[in-house]
C-alpha cells in the first residue's frame, strides 16, 4: 500500500513541479511520476536530515515532507532543463 501512495503522491508532486517550471506540456504522466519520486528521494536524502523530520519515502506524509519533495522535484527539473536546453528557463 505504501508503494501505491508513493506513486500517487509522487505523481502529484511531479505534476505541480512541472507546472511551476512550465514543462507540463513536454512530459506525460509517467515522467511526472518519475520526476516526483526521484525529486522526493534526492530531497529526502539531502534536505530532510538538515531540517529534521521524515522523508516522504518512509511513508510519512506531512506538509513538511511534501514541501521538501516538491522543492527536490523543482530542482531536478531545473537540472534536466539545464542539460536539455542550456538554460533553467
């Protein structure tokens, strides 16, 4: 059940991040889920130990973990855009 919740929340986070970065028209639902989950993983390993709390990948869904995962997904999309286009956008 935790994997299904992670996919749903990761998809939502990836979709919101793609709306913020204006890349929603270029990617589909699968890439939104991948960006959301990978961004959540990166932010969970890097940011969460610095500020405390539990990462979203541990199954704890709180406002703090969602915001940290969203920031991780936005940073991941910025890095992808930097390599793809040469600019963050």
